[in-house]
């Protein structure tokens, strides 16, 4: 990827990250009644399409999935900056943990209260997404390396 392409991708990822954080923290700013109404509405919709889910499952799945998306976005940003590596994975995970703690802190001001188990759930979603993304990126990088090595072997010297 060219430097210009990486810069463009970084801008898109930063915007996506900002939108995701606004969505997460915007939902945290909702009061207890508004949050419950939103969850009940989504639960009712899921049930209407044949999925037998509880409101509790919907709420907890939302935490997990939102932070999974955040994990992928932060991981991609760190990888674009410094490549695949353990430290970039740790940095991404820490950024998501910080976002989860911030999320629960915001909720403590809205009368909904904050829960440590929600931070753990948020972090778990982010961590799983970071690990899966890392495995996929590592596999793609390895495949690209193998392909480049095979191309060097088939190209006669002097071409």
C-alpha cells in the first residue's frame, strides 16, 4: 500500500472510530428510561423476526459487539502506524479498556450506575476482536510473503 493510501485509510479509520465512540458514549448519556425503551424496542424487533432473546441478552450483546467494532478499528490504526506486533495489540486493547471505563463513568452520571462486569464485557468484546483481527492480518501478511517469495523464484535473473 502506498503512503498516500495509508494516510487515506488512517483518516477513514479515525472517522469510524470517532463515530463508534460517539455511538457508545451517546447511548451512555441516555437516562434509565430512555435506555430501557431503546433496548426493549430492539428486543421486540428481534423477537418479531423469530429470535427468542431476552432484553438482558440484547443489552450485554450490544456491549460486546460495540466494543468488538472498537477493537478492530483501534487495532487497524495501530497496525497502520507500526505494523503487526505484540505492543500494538496491547496498545489497542488498553485504548479499548480506557473507552470502556469512560463509558461506565458516563453512565454513573445518568442515574443508571456503572458496573465493573460491563467493563469486563466491553474489554472481552474488544479483546476477542483484536485477537481475531490479528490472526487474520498475520495470515494475510504471511500469504503475501509466500506469494512474493514464489514470484522471486519464478522470475529469471536479468528480467
